[in-house]
């Protein structure tokens, strides 16, 4: 579904992503793990069109997207749930969802909102509430719901557990597993490597902007380097 080949990304003079290549197959959950500053979020922003690679190619469903605008990439089916949720704080819950469905028809937006409210009853209860007044867990639900409004084929999560209590983290990961079981392919960036690898099919380990290890998730959980550096054992 997604093939990333030899991308290099800079923040001004900072060399953030160095000659990275990886693939995501349809139906998979693939995790990118690594320390803060390893380049994980930069990769997702590049796939979303928010940053540009100096080299290489990014192919999604046989479409070259490296130089596409973010809205064009969304229309193709790649949607990004960003780090820190980035909901529109001064808009209501429902307005946030409507924004998420901007590539859809009015009827599809209405149907999508009903589906989100069915999936997340708490959002329905608060549909007129300003998004900035929601709890952290509710904001994460809203960020996921907003992303689902555009009916993604590939859904990218950036640190979905950040700032959440353990019970809410478990709920968010159950949502990710459920979305995948319903046919959505997932690319997951997550500091909690144990949790990420426990639900994913394969994983890539990044260090200083480079992929240093790639394997199926079961093998990565048993890898001594991964265990020592990221799993606390």
C-alpha cells in the first residue's frame, strides 16, 4: 500500500531523517519506535505533505505523493492523527468533526458524524461543547473521530497514548485494533514500544533519523537491543 524509498528530510540545517526506506502492506499495523528526536514524527509529517523530502519517493497505492499538497494526500486516503491531538479548541465537538469531513459530501458528513457518535457516545453527549474544554481522553477520541470522517485507507497515529492515564491508553489501543480489524491499515508512532509492538504486525526502529532494525513485532519484542533500549528490560 505504502512504499517509502530513500527519503531525506531537513529542518533548516538539522538533518532529521536520513535515507529512510520502509513499506506498509494493506491490512497491517506497522509501528515506528525510537527515542525522542529519532525522526518518527518527522516521517509522518512528510507522508502527510507537511514536510518535504529532498530525495527519494513516496508511493501510495501506486500514486507518487512526495510533492503532493496535504489536502490532495487526504483525498487519496492517508489521514494523520497528530501528536498532541491538535483539535480546534475554540470550535465545538461537532464542528471539529465537520472539518474532518471536508472532502466528503454533505450527506456523507452527516452519516459520518452519526457513526462517530455511535462509536464514541461521550462525544455525542458533548457535541455542542467547545473541544478545548474536553478531557485529554475525550480530545483523543475527538482527534480519532475527526480523522475517521474522511474515511481513511491508511490511518497514521502519532503518540496516541501521550498524556493519558493507563486505563485510557488501553482504550485507545483497543480502538486502534478495532479499526484495523474493520479494514483500516495503521501506521503507528508510539513511545510505549511494548504496547505498540504488542498490537502491530511489524516494526521499524529509528535512531538518529535512520532505521537501524526492522522485523516482525514478535521478534522485535524478543530482540535484546530493543528490550534494553525501549522495553525497560
